[in-house]
């Protein structure tokens, strides 16, 4: 593939992830805005609504995966599915952050529900076919597949930098509503670009009876995928990392303001070093993956990142130059581990799908993967909302507890890995 097509492919992930990180970082802080001591949305109710939508989002992933695989079996290109959905998630984000104190509470809740519904439907039915393009665009070339997988991880980091870092400055200047619109417009442009990253020739799906009969039922494919211990280990490790990242993303504005005495834009000083340290480390991820295998890479990265997040719960002391500088240093130490986890994720999903299925069911595996990970992610945000609601009683202990919780999520994923023992009977793909 020419370099410009790799860049076009990367843009889709940047657009999608900038939206997601913006939503995850600011939704609880946005809802906690006060007008005469009245918050825009009660944190517990908002957290409950969010986790409900995440569960709904997760349940829709297998459906999207099934549609994606069936679409290709019928002779259509997966990339054409992007044309139906690339604009939905951006519109949903803009609607969600249009809520404000000038509107009545019922209207705000209506806008929030409509916005989140459109966002998560759009995100799922764009993401699954988009991620499955790794299989289409690589043309069974493992080198190209590895590069595309790495680009998805890089796109998450760049998108997180925009959604977590740049957003704070824009919110300070233009407010939540206008910033949501700006993000929506930028993402609409970026998310359509992967459509033109397609190679000149596309491999056709085999039309054998085995392929036609493989479709089976939706849940048959999911159950088959979840019987793969390597796949379950992947979900445990990456699910733990996503829970931790969701918690730390939601916690960053509170850490910056309540623990370190800064403002919303200072959250960029926390997530910025983490993301900045992650980007150059992506160049080393393919070598580590070849040397140790993607599963072992995820294991050791999860352990190291757990230590970083647990240490972040102790922030606030003037250890280097200032509390904020100290925090930036600690967060930056997590960058290489984040690069590893994100850089091998897609390779892990595609590898499990290709090695554990008689036919091409990459979309189904992505659906099963996201079903579990998104539910875990929603649970993490809900737990963070509970801790935020405890600020009046616990003070900064509630904020510190979010960092400890993030570290424990990673440790839990590691424990599940060792219980599964995925390397005993199955060889790690390198």
C-alpha cells in the first residue's frame, strides 16, 4: 500500500477516537456543572444512564460484526458500510453536549438520551466494519496487517491527545456545546477518508459451501469465539486496560482541579505526557510483538501500567518542581505501556479470528470482543461516577480512589490471564 493510503486509513481511527475520548473524559464533568448549586445532571443517575448505553452499545457490536461478515460474503466490500454511518457518532456527540442550564431538565434529559443513542449506534456500526478493513486491506499480507494494526493503536493515541488534551483548551475558550460541534465537524471529515484507502484489487471471499454454512446464528459465532482461551485472555487484559483508561480519563479533570489546584485545561498536562511518550514508542511495538508475541506483550504492559496508575493515586506532593509537573512525569511513565496495549490489540483480535475459525469471521470476533470490553468500560465509568458523587463526604480521597481503582482493574485482568493459562495448549502467534 502507498503511504498516503496508510494515512487515509489512520484518519478514521483519529476521528473516531477523538470523539470517544472527548465523551468519556468530559461527560461526568459536563454533567457536574452547577447553576445556583444545582448540577446539570446528578452524577449517579448520569453514570447509570451511561452504563446502560454502554451495555446497549456492547450488545449491538455482535450484530454489527454479523452484518459486516455477511456483507462481505454477499460480494460487497466492507468499506461501503462506512458511507452509511460515518456522520452519526459526530452528530450524536454534538447533541449530547448541547444540554445546558437554560433548558428545562426534561429537555436536557431528552437531548442527552437522543445524543447518546445516536452516538453509540453510529460508533458501533462504523467501528466494526472499519476495524475489519485490516483483513481486507492487508490482502493476506501479514506485514501489511501488522502495520495497519499498529496504525489503529497510533490512531487511538493521537485521537486521545485531541479528545483529552486539546478539548480542555477549547472548552475553556468556547464552552462545552461549541467545542462539541467543532469536534463533530472535524471527525465527520476524518471518518470518511478510510473509504479511499482501499487497494486497487480486493480479495474475494471464497464461495464454498463451508463458507456459506459458516454464517450460522449470531450467538453461535460469539460462543465459538469466547471458547478460545487466547481470545478470552486478550479480552481480560485489554478489558482491564480499557476500564483503567476510562476511569483515568474521567478522573483527569478532577485530578487537575481538585488534587493539583489547576483548571480544566490542565488536564492536558496529565494526558499530554502520557500520549506524548506513547507515540514514539509505537515504532518499537512491532519488534516487541515479533520477539515475545502479542499476548505476552499485553501481559507485561498491563502489570507495569497498573503500577503507574497506583502511584498516581499518591499525587499532590511537591516532589519535582510542582504538583502538576510531578503528575505529568508520573502519567508520562505510562505512555510506553499504553502504546504496547493499543498497538497489539487489533493484531490479537484478527489473529484469534484467523487461527480459530474455519472461515473469515473477523467481524464476528470484533463484535464479541467489543461486547465484553464495552460493558466493562461502562461499568468503569459508573464506578467513577460513584466516587465523584462521594466528593462532598470524602474530599480528595474520592479523587485519589479513582487512580487506585484504575490500577486494580489492570491487576484483575492479569489475575484472569493467569487463571486462564492461555499458553498451555495454544501457541502464541508471533
